[in-house]
């Protein structure tokens, strides 16, 4: 008989892992937080970590992509005749 662990979808990301996945520094995160552009954080009593919910993470990713697409970076590259390739990450369900 083989015993396997049930597959559970992650509901909370630790701030450390969330930042690593997006290659964002803590300093940049707190700058975004000060500008009200960071995802909402969750703290759990008795646990000395900061978390970001899956829903909040997905919302932030969508809005960050929209800000990027609407920003000057894309417009500047296109105006200079440069090609811009945008890959849309797939959301795993």
C-alpha cells in the first residue's frame, strides 16, 4: 500500500517566497506599500511571518501587468521601432 499526501492548493504565500517569485526586494515592496501599490498583507497571531493571500496575489499580478502595459516603457519601445513581446502568465487552478 502506498500512502500519498493529498495535494492542497496554496492559500497563503509567505512574504519572502512571494517576493522571490516576483524578483522584488523587500525595500521595493515597502516602497510599493507606501505608495498603496502593494498587495494587502495578512498576519496570523502567534506566527512571526507576513503572508499574502492567493486572491490578493492574483489581483496584484493582474494590476501590475495592467500598469506595466499602460506605462511609458512599452510606449517608448514601440515609438523607437523596437519589438515588444509580452508573455501572459497562466493562472493555475
